[in-house]
């Protein structure tokens, strides 16, 4: 079993920045990919970004390209989401996730078996 713990959320003004962290642990951490989703009240959980832990290959939803950067530190079993130029529409609970097998696509929440508890990001206008 893999445990994921997020941190770094908070309240920020529009145009500001936040960095989320996700630390993974477990009996045998062997994930091949990690990612971030977000969920605003009354909306479905949506894909934000993912990274392959071996190659560092990344993929983003269009609305965050150029503003968000996902990165990893494999020695620390940690994935980061650097969020710059934040907008009020980025307000949501952000969830870290991990997968231990490759999938054709990781944009659906159903592709990820392991989830963190979430961290709230609120962007004021």
C-alpha cells in the first residue's frame, strides 16, 4: 500500500504563487507515475498534471500550461507542483495521486489507485 501526504496549500492573491508537495511512503514504493488533480465545490475532480518518475516526462491540462510545473525528487519520494500566476479559477482542493503501472492515459481519476487526503488552495481576486 502507498500512502501520500500533501502539503503547501493556502490562501493567496491572484497572480501569486504556491508550491504543493506530496510525500509518498509505503512498504515498497514502486510507483511509475505521480500526478495532481483538483476538485472545486460542486465540480468533478479534474486532471492537472502528471510526471513519470523514471524519465521525468510531464503532461499538463491546457489551462495550467506555462503556469504550473510538476517535478519530482526520487531520493525523497516527493513530487511537487509549483503554481505561478494563480487565478481565482484555480481555487480547489488539490489531490496527489500515484500509479504503479503505466496506462495509455492518466487524465481520468480512475487510472490512479492511490490518493492523498488533499490540500486546499484558495486564490482571491
